[in-house]
C-alpha cells in the first residue's frame, strides 16, 4: 500500500490512474510527474520500489493537493466575495457563476425546488 499526501493509493491499479485518486492530480499531471521521474506508466502501484515511491512522494509534495488546494480555492472565493465582484455575489447567493441561465434551470446548484407554505403547488385560475 502506497500512501502519498495522506491518501492510500489503490494497489491493483496502474500508477498513472492510482495517482489521480489524490485531489488536485489528474491524468495529465500524473503523466507529467511519471515522465519526469522515468517511471513506467503501466507499473502497478503495489509493485513500486521504495525508492520510486519516495521519488513520487517528493515530487507530489511540490504540487497543491488535498487540503492546501481546498483552502486556496475557498480563500479565492472569499476574496471575490469581499471585494464585491459579480462572481463573488453569485457564489454568496448559491447561483451559477459562469454565465449559465438560472431562471428555469440550475437545479444542481440551487437545490430542490422550494414550494409555498403548505408544500402544495398553488393552482391559478385561467
């Protein structure tokens, strides 16, 4: 079992895929890291030697991962809210930030529909 950045990598997967279980490392960064260290992409993570594991661990520590990454993202959002930007306003109101329509869609971001007082839908006369 290989442990990097507080995450236990799955042993039965290729190291290229196993590295993506760390938050902040995707396929392209995984390939870049393994290419720099001259480690085979098809090697399984439980078959790596201790020296290779230590080299990977040292290289991954240079990247923003896990808690550091989440802290940076939340601080960036807080900064946008503090300076009063449109994006910060949309984050504060829990609305779509990147220009999507929110009049009739955006259920994923806004959550379940809120109904009237009794929970029933109100019928209107036509």
